C-alpha cells in the first residue's frame, strides 16, 4: 500500500471511495480510497462478487434486493450500511448508489462510500461553522487573494449597512467609502503576504449604517490557509466597540477638564493684580478650551462702583486680556487689551452680563457674527478666521457680575457643548473671585499710597549748609503699602534734623501710624532736644499704639561745628561717604525699635565736613528673601563710589541697582551732602 497523501480538499478529508459493479454484482472498478476504506487491495477486490466480499451473511439478501432495484429502476439509493472489512471487523459506511450505462447499453452500479463517523463529524463541523458565522454577533468576512469579498455574515451586514450581495466580489473601497480604505487595504496586503495576524486594531469612522455618526470598531486580520499552506485569502473580524470608545472618550474629556481646573487653581490668581489675573485665565483656557479667548470686565467694576444688576441697555467693557492659540484674524477682531468698548444690548456678551448666564452658539452662522463682533469689519474678520462656535460665560464673584469670559473656536472642529459650558463656568468663577479680590485690594492699596504720599514731606527744602535729595517708592505687585517715611526738619541755629523711619506692618493703618509718628517727630524736634531724647519720647508714644512698633534713625546736622549727632532705634545704619572717596557704615549703637519701651537710646557724634554725604534708607532698599544682609550692605557701599555724582543721580542709581520689584518692600531714601 502507498503512503496516504495529505488531504487537500473536502473529498480528501471525507476519504470518499468509488466502487463500480456490473449487472452481475462483480467489482469492475476499485479506487485507491476504497482500498484505504475497506482494507482490500484492487487485486483482491476486482472481479469478485461485492456481496460475498463486503457484506455479512445476515445482510446479504437486503443488499442484493437494493442492488437490483437500483439497476432496474435507475433510482439512486443513499444510506448507512455495515460493511465487512478485510480484517474481519465491521464498519458503518455512508453509501450513495446510482445506475450507470455505457455506450453499449450495459448497466452498472456506481457506489460512492465514506466512513459514516467521518461524514457525521464533517457535517457537524460544517453546521457549527455555518452557525458560528451566521449567528455570531461579531462581524466576519472572508476575502480572496484579490481582497474581494467572498463571504459576509449578517452581523457585518448590519455594521456596514449593506446586504451580503452588495459585498460579494467587491473591494472595501467600493463598500466602505467613508473609511480610510487605503490604509485598510495596505494592512490586508501586509497580512496576506506575511501571514502575521493583526489583532484588535482600533479604528473610528462611519459606514452606510450610520453615515452621520462616528462609530468605533476593534478589527482583526488573519491569513486563511488551506492544506499544504495554500493561501486562500484573508479573514476579517469586526467588533463594534462604540460604547466603550464613547465611555473612554468621555472619561478622557473628564480627565482633561479636571487637569484644566487643577492647572487653573495653580496658575490663576497668583498675584493681586487684575490685569495679571485676567491674562492667567486666558492662558489656561487657550488652547485647551478655545482657540481664541478674551477677558472683558465692566468698566464700572474696575472703578469699584457697585451698580444694581443691569437688565438692559449698552455696557462699557474694558478688555483685560486677549489670547489666541495661533496667529489669526480673530485676534485682531477682538478688543485690544486695555481699551474700552461699548457693546449694545443686542450683543451676546452684553446679554451674558445682563442675565448672569452663559450664552452659547454651538454652530455660528453669518448672522450670529454680527451679534458677537464689535463691528461689521470685526465680524468679517471672524468669518475669514473660520470661527464656527462661540461661548460667553459671566465672571461672577460674591453675587456681582464683573464681566465675561469670551471663547471662540475656529481650528478646533468640535462645537461647544454643555460640558464645555460647565468647565468654562467653573474656570470663570474661580478667576472672578481672584479678579474681585485684586480690584478691591488695588482700591485699598491706592488709598493707602495716596494717604502715605500725603503724609510725606513735599520737595526737599534747602537748609543751610546742606544739599538734599530724596525718594519714596511704594511696594510693587501683591505687597501692601508699608509705613516707611523720611523727613527734613529745619531747626534753630541753622541746624537741620534728618529722619528716616519704618513702621512695621502694612496697609492704611501702617500709613496712618507713620503720619502720627512723623508729626510727633516734628514737634519734638522743635524742642531742640538731643537725638536720644527725641527717640525716647517717640518710644513712649509708639508704646501707646496698639500692635505697632517702628524703627527710626534721627540725625541733627550742625553746619557751624561740621558734625552730625545721630541716634538709632533699631534701624539699619546710615552710610557716610567722604568727600575724598570711601564709603562706610556709621558705627552706631543699634538701639531697640520704638514701641518696645524701657530701653535707653544713645547719641553718637560724627564729623560731617563739606563734600561729605550721609545716606539714610529703609530696609526695602537692601533686604531680600534670599541674600544675606551683609552682602546687600556691601553692594550698597560699592555703588557709592563717586562723591562727585549728583545726589539725584545717586538716588536713581541705588533704586535701580538694589531694588527688586518681584519681592520689594516700600523704600524711603534720603541723601544729604554738606556744602560750604
């Protein structure tokens, strides 16, 4: 017997045998498959009576009768029948018999046979395969080597929105034009050539089933091979994962919203400056929420006038910040930062502040642009920029509408939706509180600065034997106004008192306390007391002021004797710059600050000749958070390197070189030069 060849098709799998009998029941043809099925070789079987060779005695009569019926009637017969094998055993065999007639008119019987168990197994497998394909909720397709459909199951019909007959023989580009068919076909060819499957490939698109709505699918591609590795085509499985995709998309949007809110918490309201807070808000929302953003505040709010809730009429806005994700005409269509603009009651931003509610236009039309832009020219710019969606949300703090956050989308293809409204409202609410705090702080700070400046002396006088220059600089940024002051007081006998001091604390109270101390200093100076006695009296007064202490340096210049008498109450030492060059800190007893009480002060006498300079200053000039005070005092001395420089230039030089705006306190600076 020869080796059994590897099965190549369904007939090979079934092992179908063919046997031909003549009218007398003798075997005339015996196929190789018959030899493998029954065990008899062709030499052993040909010419023998089939009934005696293959049928047990008890079944012989039935077999002969069926054989005669086939030959006489010409009708075929099919069924399962036990057959005797060469080894003496019995096997149930599936038969199909039919009559043949040759050219001479002689009749023969053709028997097609296969093992009954094998036939049943194949039938079961085929039935299961057919059910798996037709009843599977997963879309399945088979494509030939030319990437044309040869099979599509009902699930894929529903996914693609096309019946099976519209698929057969066609390529993907002919059935799914909404998808990226070039990429899909390239992937299919790669799988067909390499045999390496691609599993769970995520894709998003639209089919004829839902042409107006994106769906998501998990797609797998695998090569189909027959016996001996013959490539049949490509199998495709498609699982609709749209719900999972939408859930993941929504979760991602929620994460991004939380990230934006967290970013806003860290970045918005870092200072007590209205303009800076508005810019921080605009920088947070662009490009995460909008392509173009503007922060507009009612001008009446910035002036701290609290009007009743407006319901109609135009509104005057001041643009605080404008931000775009990229260069665009929409940016030039917005009001420039710092400018005032009047918007009528029909404008959407005006409606937003009147109603204290968000105004959203998801799909902006040409007629909507007229209600958004400040002018017809600006509306045309917005249209050219491609603005297609608009959202304005009110800035509300403590029940008062301050203005509006204005958002536009152009390159971002998604229209604004309710989730965007919620996010923008949350960001606007957080920023509005910071803006409200900043505007009220700025108002209080301006009042304190005004009070402090009103309490400081006017232009320096020209006392005998002295040239005077002075400066006062209030604190910058979020720092509050302090209680720094200086004074130049004419005394009897052509003498002059030079004073610099610093009330510890900030705000209007500190400025008011500074005014009281300055007035008291002038009063005690008129009594021609020694400097230590003046400080002793000021100490008593300060002790009676609740929660306040102060430092003070008090010097009296006597031109007749060419000397200064100086007393110190906890203040930084003055600098003495000699006419011949060389600056040094005056060695003074430090003394206790005013208000501590019970500690005596001392007066120190210092020679002060023509051309010499005495520099008095407050700690805001030299103290920083990060540098040692000794290094800063050395830097001060190094700058005082030219006794011939004008005092005005020296004041500007010291302020420019030593004062740091980002962490500055207020500064009082007083320089006196002796002259003949």
